[in-house]
C-alpha cells in the first residue's frame, strides 16, 4: 500500500513540475543585432490597397483575411487594420490611389481613421492601368493636383523634410518631360518620389523628383545576384542628391495567378528577416514593406487563414515592439483573439487523463481493504438458469440476470 501512495505522490509532483509557464508560438529566433532600436529605426511603411469588395476575394486568391472577405469601405475593418499594424511596429500605410469616386471615398475614410488613431499615411499613385499601360499624362497631373488640394493638409500625412510623402508608381513609362510636367505643379507642397528600378532610371529623372521608392518583391535573398548590393547602390545615388530613399522588403511573393512566373517562399519568416536586414543595411529614410494586403501577389502580412498573425510577430521582433495579441473581427463582427498554437494544451490534456486516476484510486483502495474483511451480507440469492446476482442490503438497483452462469 505504501508503494501505491508513493506512486501517487510522484505523479502529482511530475504534474506540477511539468506545467509550462505562459508562452505563445514563437515567430522565429529572437531579435539579432540587425534589429533597430525604436528610437533610431527608420519609419516602416506598409503598402496598402483599398480596392477590395466582397466579390473581389473570389478572383486570383490563394489565401484570405482571417477577419473574412471585407470591403475597403468598412470603417471597422480600417480601424482594425490600423490597430494591428501599429501593434507590429508599422508606422504607416502607403496607400494605393488614383482619383475616382470610390477611391476618393475610401481614402477619406482611411485618412479620418488614421487621424483618430495617430497613424501615418503616404500615397502611391497608380499610373498604370489593369493591363500595365500608362495613363495619359494629363490625367496623372490632374490627379496629383487633386490629392494636393483635398488630402495633403491632413495631419495624418507623413511629412519628410516638411512635405507629405507621395510615390509615383510607373515613372519608367514616362518621359522626362512628362514627369516634369506632373511634378512641377505639386512639388512645392508634396514630396514626389520616383519608383525607378535601378540607378540609371533614377538619375534619368532625379532633377524633377524627390527621391526613389523601389517596389521590389520578387527577389530571393541569398539567391538573387547582388540583391543587397543593388539596394546600397541605389541608396548611395539617391543620398548623393540629398533626397529620400525608401528601401523595399517583403515576406515572400507568388503572383502566378495573375501572370507571374516565379514564387519566393516565405521560409517561416526567414525571407522577411533577410529582406528587412538588407533594406536596413542600405541606410534608408524609410522602409517600404510589401505589403499589408496584396493578396493576389501573396506578399501580405495582414492576419490571414494560411499564416494567422505570424508575420506580425516577426515584425514585432524586428522592430523591437513588445508582443501583443490584437483582436480580429470575425465575419459576424464579434472580436476574437488571433489563433496561436498553445503549448500548454498538452499539459492540460495530460492532467485531464491523470485526474480520474487520482480520484478513483482512493476508492479502489477502500474497496480492496473491504474485500479482505470478507463478503458483504447477502439479501437474496436464487439458483437456476435465471440466477440473480447478489445485492447488498438496502440496494434499490434491480437484479441483474446472468443466464450465462448456470450451476
């Protein structure tokens, strides 16, 4: 008997010692020396797209937002996105825009939410149409003037060197004269960065722009020849002119459903870490994260079905931000925590199996001791083919027939 109680005591001790402390799934190794301290780090700006309606999620998507197929008009969605981005050390969104009724309405909602949430915004002008053809230069010029007159004065706009930051996507499709025509009317109040892909392209229009924001999401760190060196070369060219350099980084890339031919694996966060380090190594004025919600090219870091909020966790480590658990709105609108693997589940499962043993064992010991004192008094016993099993005095349970046991 002493051995039995010793065994139970050992089991209880093991349960206590094996109980894990509070933890959550780790998004990777701890921050390294490449992690910038919050006070010295350059702003991190995530490219953000506002073209979503519930129907658009059915086209060219392999992953979906964890919060459901949202509309970019939904102010609750916008508020949640800003809160999640801030929790991961993202300082602002670079929102894709061109003048139009729907785009203007959605940008106004985003600006209002950013002002309320003390979050920063920049604008990237989408000058290429769906088929990658350049828009007429007259329209581009008119749209930049519209943005200057209707949005640039918002306190939410990120100001570098005193002027709101804008990027012109697709400058490589326009002549020097065309770029000068657009920028000359607005550069007094806006910073207009080119989006050139190499030093020669930047220098071609350097005198009529305010720097360069390179949108490069298809590089493979460690494989693409001269990847980090190219970023450093472009940074040197831009900074030599005392202008603004926005370096790119991405968590991965796969645009094969929209005509792409290659994919960059995410590698459990290793791709994002390597690209962030390369961007940081080019001494940028800001880092352009590709992207918050570009699902067709699979560069998104927004919490999603495939990845949860794992990549926000990676960003927290890279940015030196304390870990937190942002709430995600379910399709029904109720807040629920982002799912994370819980290593304590194994402990509780073990306790659930062991607890019955701990409870039943004392009863079994009592029964064993009682059986050694002799059989209990018998109230009735019959013999024959329908023999009835004996019952203790006072029992109210019905007799159990055992026809398989005959004298």
